[in-house]
C-alpha cells in the first residue's frame, strides 16, 4: 500500500502525488501521447466528457495500461439499472474512479457502487459522488430549485454519498471543510485548482494547490494550467512541490 503523509491542520491523508491531470483534449491519440509524456510526474489522469463522447470509453483502457490510476469523469445520472451497467463497463475498462451525480439519490449511488465493483473484478475501484460543480454559485442552485448555499447543498449530498458506499466526493476547495465535518471518511477530490494570479476560466469556487491541500483535499484535478503551460511536466512538478511542501 502506498504510504501517505497527513496534514497537521486537517488530519487528511495526502497521497505522495495528489495531482490528477485532466486530459481535456479531443482525440485518444493526443490523450495517450500527453499521458505518456506526463506519467513520470502525474499521480493519475482524468478522462472527461470530451474524450468519453468523442473517441469513447475505450480511451480509459488505453490510459490505464500506462499504470497510473484513471479517473473516468462520466458524471452518470440515470435510473439505477442504467447507471449500474454503465459503471460496470467503466470498471471493466480499468477505471479507478467513476463519477456519479449525488443528486440522483441513494439508490442510484448504491447501484453505481455495485456495478463498478463488479466490473473491476476485485481491482480497487470506487465511486466519486459529484456534489456541486465548481462553476456554480448559490444563484445557479436557486435557478434549479435548490435553496441555500453551495456549502449546505454539498453537506447534504456528501452525507448521502457516504451512506451509499461511495469512496469519495468531488467538491470545490471551499467545501472541503464541510465534508470533513459531515462525512470525514470520504475521499475528497478537488477541481477548481488555479495558481495565484492566473485566469479562473469558467470556475468560480477555486483555490491554489497549497490552499486546497491545507484545507484537506486528497486529490487535485488540474487541467488547463498544466496542458496550456509551455512545459507541462515542469508545471506539474511546480504544483506538486507547492501542494506537498511541509
């Protein structure tokens, strides 16, 4: 088992390399090329909807063959049977984690957990429940009929995810502390990571790598700040140094 250090302030277990590179590109060839080049520096890779809806889920298998954990960010949200079958397929392809919208309810989440475990066939694999997207504000939630702040909604959904057997949640850096209070055993995977002074793009609730880890994040999902850097490998090394500095 890979050893983990623990953050002194939060007690969160931090992997030796918490950086998951978001391969938000359009082709499988480009994704695999980038992954091969960045594998010496990255903790793992995220496959998002652009790849899953373009080249298709088989890209998960191509990346998993490189020996790094693959995070299939499918954001499943459907009836329990359909979600179970989709998660099972991703598990067979080698996904280490699969995302499912927590808003789909406990029956759907439990079905995803069961399907992924069956597909993985004994290999470590877990469901990450999506709470509130980092691009959303309280006004966005209100438009959909959800009252309260993103923090309050995240707390509700994190409790649901924990009771349904999910391994973790995907949450913004701002809600990490809330999850630590209501569901401390859940893995916290955090997008919305931006270096100080850089563009936030379409993210709203963000933090630097160091801030996110200090708040208790277990994994950091970073895409554009790495892929658009002049030297993506050097960018990962810089983020890793910042995130894991004692």
